[in-house]
């Protein structure tokens, strides 16, 4: 055990790296910047380069539908002054993380499937090995100072590499003095003829990965702007979906989707195909949510997650069949906790690991074949077969015949319950 304890020097190094990092302290150093190739990435990379900072851009390939040409991203970032662009392949990593979210039913405040929250965990975990290879110990990102992503980048880095520094330009006074928002950034890039793709009249911003799209800011900040203002990127609005329902059959074994409509699938293939099927019928497309950010303010987002919604709903039908009352109560508590943990950037801490292990124990019992009908944005239950751990019994549940559950047996059960009910009334604890 002694080998696991930190020395005084290592503890001091951790404390030292909690001190504020600014562009002036980074001059002459090499940092790894989490770059998407968008406006923030281009602006920050060039601004840091002009300030004497060496920037290695790291882009996560998470099958994001809005950016398939990573060579174009490379050329864009090099033109902005980056020393190099490293593309980290994370298709399988984001798919597996998505399955963890589905197994835990870890959606936040409604039906936001934590698609961006879990993606930040995956991005940092994918960046760190590349940083170690290059001897880089400063991770930078373009998240704003009033959002959730800054928390996720910070905490995940601190947990996985406690001696690494995290630099956020949007919390650096020097950066804020020059850039108040997108307008100044666009002017800055235009003056330098940098290859940005956005304009000042862009209606909103989008963050994307395999699991879903997050649309926010711009005109979406007004609650008078309906979700239909967004142009869907992973499907169609329910009103534009086919007029005929489509039946989809999904086979799950030990918590993992292994076949869709009879075709074997990996985790990545399952989410990809579910995205196509769900998106075609408007399932999980442009879901509106005004949520409580971790930093204490409310924000409005419009979300797309057709595959997560489809697979997550199918999984919920298995949970209904398998879990008894006490197990369900425990599962629901774990689900709520993990949803908040991932949303707030604590997805890798001790509490999350233990809760995830418990959820995986439940997942070991989740085997079955579920058929659903997709129609106009909805996922309707059709049938369930081959569910070996199901507690549901047609005979016991039947209202038509006695079966194994004798109705007369409830007489004694109700007499016992009546004792406490009458006591509450006698002691005037019941009010009308």
C-alpha cells in the first residue's frame, strides 16, 4: 500500500498546479489543445501562437456527423499556427461510454442522454496518452467560463493526471480583454485570413459526436425560438417522419445490444444503426430542455440522440421485466446519481466507479429480445421474448384466472396492512 501513497513532493506538485495558469506563464511552453476545428479552436490556437506558446492540437474522432474530413481540420489548425494536429480515434471508446449511459439510464433532467457530458470524459482520457508520449503536461480547451464543459475538462484531467495543468483561455483575463464573444473572434480571424467556417449571423452552435448533437446559444437562447428552428443533423422532425410505423427488433445479451433486426452488431455498429433507424422516424430529434448547469445558471439546449433514445427505451423495457421492487428502487437511485455525476464531470471518481459496477451487475441479468414500433417520434413497445430472468408471470398477473396467485391469500395480507392504517387514523395523523 505504501507504494500507492503520494510523496510530499508529489502532493506539493498537485497543489502547485492548482494555481492559476495564464498565457504569460505558458510562454515558451508546449501545450495540448483540445481542438474541434471551429471558431474557438482557430482563434485560441492563433492567439496562443502569437503569444509565444507552442500549440499541439488534438482532435477526437468520435464519429461526429458534422465533421468527417479530418484532413481539412488538420489544414485549418496548421494554418492557424498549430505545430501539429493529432487525431485520436475514439469510435469504440465513445460507443462503450454510450452503452454505460444506456445501462444506467443516466439521462439528466428529462431525456438529455448526457451525450456531451460523457464525451468530455472520453476526450480527456484519449488525449492524455498522446500528451504523455510528447512530454506535454498542460491540457487546454476552448470551453467558456459559464458552462459545464470547463468543469468536465478540468475535473477529468485532475483525476486522471493530477500533476498536469489545465489552461482555459476563457478564464484568462488577457484573453477576455481581447475577446468578448464570437463577434470579436470572427473579426480577429478574418483580419488574419484564417480559414474559419462560421459567420456573425450563425443562428446557433452545435457540438457533435456519435451519441448525439447539442445545439445551443445564438437564437436558441430566446425561449420564443421553437426547437423546430434547428436544422436536424441526425434525422427528421417527427412531423416529417414516414406515415407508416416500422418495427425494429433488438437482441440484448447481458446488457449489450448484440443484434438489430437479426444482424449482429458491435457497440459502435449498434449505436450507428440505431441512429439511422431512430432518426428516420424522428425519435430523439430536437428535444428541448431548459436545464440546471453545474455552475448554477439555467441554460436552454436542443438535443438530438436518436440511437441513445431508441436503445435506451428498449433497455428500459427489459428493466421493467427483470427487476423486483427493491432492486428497482436501488437502480433508480444509482441512475439518478450517475446522471448527475457524468453531467458534472465526476464520471471517473470513486462513487461513479462503484455505482457503475453495481449497474453492470444489474446489466448481467438483462438478456432478451425486444421489438418496438417506431412512429412519428415515438418508440412503442411491441413484444418481448426470450427474457430468461423475467419476473413477469402471465399466470400470476392474470385477472381472468386464479393461476398460482390465489386471490384469497390477499385477505391476511390486507388485515396486516390495516393495523397500521387504523392506527394512523386513531392517532389523528390522517387529515382530509
